[in-house]
């Protein structure tokens, strides 16, 4: 079951479906997912029976539990965060008819982190604790692709599964030498990714180009359009295919992930999988990934002058790039999809 049309989540669905025999594949989605461009990119060619769920999260989850129970199916929810409360209600109501369930918590953020506290942050841990104790429920949390973080405060007893990242076969030849140093920002590019901060730092770092590839929020797009660094900008403001995303990451000298939302960053691991170092923040989960593997440099974004901090960290990264590339090769040996797939599709106990 997937209720939100976001590309990386639908990629998770495809990985799980690919591990199941075609005759056993049952895909539960609402129209908003089935009709999305992300579905066309990741799932349209998949041989699976599709059942359309009703709109509205509570009704959709209840319907998914009913469909899975009637089909004698194992209900797998690889994006479980907003579904904890409605799933708990639906399973209790289903009683003996409830199916076995595997649920992945992609966000295990707690109040007091880098994000503003919400009611969901407060309620999710106790509700998840109750849900995990129902018979036939397997709960996991998504950790980083390297397995740096193995437990999450507030979610005792919930085991991790690693973010699934595959190392390309041709990674050694991904980036041709020569030309300006190219720093990339990828994915869904919101204000949280600190593009203005990067642009300000690059004003004092000649010889560095900024590559922005992915759908940009209107505010980010306006900032890029008004930047005085137009001759050092490469912008592709649109949804990228998997192949385009891979090529874009492999085509830069470093990737910037200058934010932390207390969640595993797939971009950090995708960069390392392609031998590309990372410029990260000096706090939070992204920092743990970068410093725990040695694949890049970090900047203190809470310093009095964060622009100077980013500029200094980028200068260090340029000077140490070859050593950081070697570290990505070592870190890439820890990547793969087996832990993710087996962690969610294994027998429910």
C-alpha cells in the first residue's frame, strides 16, 4: 500500500514488488498515486493487480486492511508514518480477520530536533508502541543506507532496515576529469535545501559551478533566476527519470546536502554509491552519515556566519576530494537492497 505519489517511495514499492512472484503482487493505491507522473515512471510497467483505494487516509487504510484480509495477503506499508493511527484502528476493528502487516517508519523524528515540534511527533511513539504489540505486526524504522544509526530514541525495540541504494556497475568511470568543480543539489528542491546559502558561499568561491537538478519550489526557482551567478549555474527544474537522476549525480564533483531533518538522506548514499563526496551539515543524521564514513566535509550552519562556514567546508572538500572519493569507495561496500527487502518481506512473527 502506498498513499502518497513521491518518487523515492514508489521506488521502494517497486523493489518490494520485484521480490514477489507476479501472480502474488497486489498493489493498493488511491487514484492520486495511480494517475501521478511518479507512478508512470516507477510502476506503470509492473505486472501486478492494482486495487484503487478510496480518498482519505482513514478510509484508504481501512480498505487496504479489508482487501488484504480477504485475499489472505501480507500487507506491506513501506511508508507508514502518517498511517500508524488509522492502521491501529483498522486492525483492532478487523479482529481475527486482520492480515499480517509489515510497516516501515520512514520518519522517527522526535520533539527537540531540528524541526518544529508537531502533534504527530508527540503521538507517533506511543501509538507505534501499541501497534507493534498487535499479533502479526512487524514494524521497522528506516535507517541510513550505511547502517550508521541502529536505534532511535523513543522507539525502543523497533529494528532498522537500511535505505536501499544500489552501486552502479560503471561507477569508476562516472565523472570525467577536467573542467570547473561542479557542486550538485538534487531531488525535490525546497527552501529547506538552503540554495540561497550555497549561492552566497559560491560568490566567494570562484571556479565552482552549481548544478540544480529536480523539481524546484517557486521560491527556489525565483532565487536561481535572480542570482548574479547565472554563468556558473546549471538548472534543470523538472521531474527527473531514474536514469537522468543517476547521470546527474554521477556528473558532479560533490553533492551538497546542507540540511538535516533528522531522517536518513538517500541523496548522501546515492552520491557515495557513485564515488561522489558530500558537503553536509555539522549536526544531525546527515552529519553522522558524512562523518561516520569520511565521505565528505561538514559546515556549521548555526554559526554566526554560516556563509563563511559553507565556503570554508567547500574549500576543504575541493582540497581533499581524492581522499574523500576513496572513502566513498569503501562506504559503498555497505550499500545494497537485501536488508530493506528481507526486513519488510520476511515472515511475520
